[in-house]
């Protein structure tokens, strides 16, 4: 879509109080809602937190737009049967580790799918009505959203593109996001996704507290994701105000549609700290062992959505990017383990060191609460005999959505997608008893 300002300019910072105007003079100075705003724009407040949330958690932005978002029609249900929300929409499963092969993006001629039509919920937990939990979804898109915008009132959405670059137009401006980068879209902010060919990626729909940067503790003031590497868009608005748009709204675990005779992207200026963001995972400063032992994966946390229990996340977003392995007398892949936290994993590109072959880019795995898992037999053998010289893991990007709430797969993931790896547990079958008394 066209915008009146130069594309692809960004403002740096996570949670900063940004101020941006697409037309000089559009942003009021000194007050948020003057009796008449500059250029006769309508002031509109978007609050991402309760008004009285502690100051460091308070999120809100003031938008100055040509018509307020309320100018729209009534809503009617919109059928999208693959987008599920909440633990109740999952299926009961045995406590087995699960893995899925990549799900191909259908051809546009055979099955046209935009970002919303192509959403497929894979695992669910929590309850959007209770503002707890998260879902992991795939998007399988082969065409752009055409004069259609999505507003998710239930959840913040974290997008992890795996194939194909996205151009995400939001009320606050435009983000261009490619595989290796992520996009964080706040609850309640309208956006529209344009694709450039077949596109696939992962989505975390976060019903809980908004993602924030983790505390750094003894690491100190540097390391992991640095706030300045997050990029917010600058204000930009549609050239064409009068046009029929369809607005899809996720609300109460269901999807609703309406039409309006104007673009939802008519914000000429805005200020505040509630904003879409993007982040390049190549900017993540990896912390790791430089003596011995494999540290907990929490050192790879990019963003965390805390729950009400300190240190026990509603959802963590964790990445396993390229990094040096230098520790001595150490089994370098993850150990065999079972955790309280439930782990949904994806692979953007390359190999994951604990599963060199069977876990493919675009694939997924689920290791739920206390389900044992760890390196497959091949990875174990290789890591037990490898010379422990410094070694660089290159061209790899795996990630994890990790939650205190057990994930349940959807019926689509278990029975319809055709990608469930029914041989997954055999990857550990060759781990024999090697005991020598
Ligand atoms: Fe694990």
C-alpha cells in the first residue's frame, strides 16, 4: 500500500516514549487532547495497560487521526475454523514428546490464503478471557491482505517469519520484517500484512502480560537483547482516505468482521510507548559458558511475559542463534531433561544442535510439562566424542515459546495438518545401556 511518508524509517528503543508525525506540525505540543488538535485531527488514546498500572509497566499511545476508529459498521461473525484460542480448544494427548515436519504453503491458485486466512493454531493453553496463557500458530500465506486489517483485542502477537519477507502496515506506521527478524504487534492495534510470494512463519498469541525485556541480574547492564536494537515505525498514513476496508477483530476467542468506508491507517501523528516493534535476532548478544557445563536456556531469553508468580513466565520467547561453543569437559548440546515449563520449539533456518537431522526448518516440536526429552541418539554420540576445540554454530536459528501452562495441540495439529512426525520418539531408541561397572 502507499503511504505518504518515506517507507522504512524507524525509531530505536524498547518502550521509549516515541513522538512522530508524518506531516510536520501534526503532533500537539504540551498537551495530549487540545480543544482542537492541529490540522483538525481527532485525538485517540490506546491503553495497553490498566490506567493505574505501575509507571514502569504503563503502556499507552496517543494517536492523531483523520477519523476515530469508532467510525465503523456493526460486527458479524467471520469463519476461520483453524484459529483456536485457550486450553479448552485443544485436544487431550498422551504425555509423549511431539514433533511436526514443515507444513507447506499451498499454491495461491489451489488455495488463496492471506495472513489471517492462513493462520493455523498448533498448540494452546490458558484462556484469553482470563488474560492468561498463549498459543503457538503457523501462518501459511500466499497473498497479501487486500483492504483488510486485523485487530486482536485478545492478544499481543509475536511474529517469527520463517519463509518470505512481510510488510506489516500498522496504525503507527510500517514494519518490513524478514526471516531472522521478529515483529511484536500490541493488543488492539490494527495491522495488515502484505507478502512477497509464499510466506510461512510462527506466531505467539500472548493473552497475558505484554512481552518485555527480561531482567539481567548478575549479567549486568549489557547482554541479551539490547533495548536500542528494537525498531518502532514512524508515523505514516494511507494516501486514500475514502475506501472500503474490511476490519477483522479477534474478540473473546472468536473472529468478527465489519466494513468501514475509510482506511484504518489514517494516523498522521502519534506519541507514546505502546507501539509495534521489530527486532533483528542477529543483534542478540549471546551469553554462554566459558568454563564448563551447559547453562539453562533462560540465558537465551529475548522477551518475557511474566505471570503473577515471580520468575515463572506466562510465556518466554527464547532463541538459539549462531554462537561459539568453547566450554571444556562439557556435553555441549542440552542435557536430557524434563521441566515444569512447557516448550514449543520452531526452527527458522539451519540445524538445531540437539536434533541435527529430524528437526527441519519450518518444523515444530512440543515437550510439555515433565515430558522427558533431549538430544537424539546421533547428537548424543557426536557430542560425546567430539574434540572440544572452540566451535562455531553457524547459520542456525531455533526458538522456543516456553510457558508455565501446559500446551495442548489442536485437532488440526494432531489429525489434519498431515505433518505430525509419528516416528519422533524413535530418535532416542538407539540410546542403549552403556553402563560399565
Ligand atoms: Fe527442553
